């Protein structure tokens, strides 16, 4: 038996087939749609972007019932470090530049992806990853968290998910 995704492909890759974004999203596809609609409105987010050579810059762009939207900038070489998002699920969308994601999972080990403008990643609680600007140009990304982000657990560097160990402190976001 084939699933709808195996027959039609990834619905997130075909935005014209998705329903309009509701005022307050409640599904992963709706949150991905919200991120795409904000990404398309460059006049809304571009004037807010700042770059900081010492740390990643971020600003909360929007909140709604049970979710929040963050705008982040990355100068070359900046990294999130290996982390999870506590009990939050999320959507990461690259708005400008290029980012590299390194994700770790028990099933597939380490997976690296290059994300370009319009590229999206969705994740559930427990998703362990690191995002890095490996390019020579600054990058900007949009992050939607549901429920809103209350913790980010940093992890010591590791190569296998079975070995991931939380670092000594937890960062509240």
C-alpha cells in the first residue's frame, strides 16, 4: 500500500497545493505554511535583521496561541551547537544565505543537509541537531516553535545518538 506522500511527493515542496494559512495554525503543514508566508514578506523581516560578530542575533517576530516565531542571523562560522528544543516541535526556514544542518538520530546516524533560501526542515521534540553557517556570506533564518520555545538543551559533541549526553547546563529561550 502506498501513502499519499509516496504517490504525490513531499507536500511541503508543492506550496501551491497547500490550503491557505489559517489565522492561527495548528498542524505541522500549517506552521510550515506560516513560515513560508512570512518568508515571502521580505519587507516585514528584512529591515529587522542585525548581524553580530560575537553571537547569533535573534528577535521574536510573532507569537500566537501556543507558538512563537523567531528571526535569526548567522555570520560566517556561527553555529547553534548541538542541541534539542525540549518539548517543542518546529519549522526552520532559510530566508537568505546558506546554512548547514547536522542532525543525529538513532535510525540513520548523522545526516548533513545544506539549506538554501526557501529550504525548510520540520522537527519534533527530541530532534537533535546543529545548524552552522559554513558559507562565506551571512545568512538569515526563521524558526517557528510550537509550543513556544522554553528550553534548548545543549549537548556535548558526539557522533552517535546513543552517545549523546546533555551538557551541564540548559539554556532557556
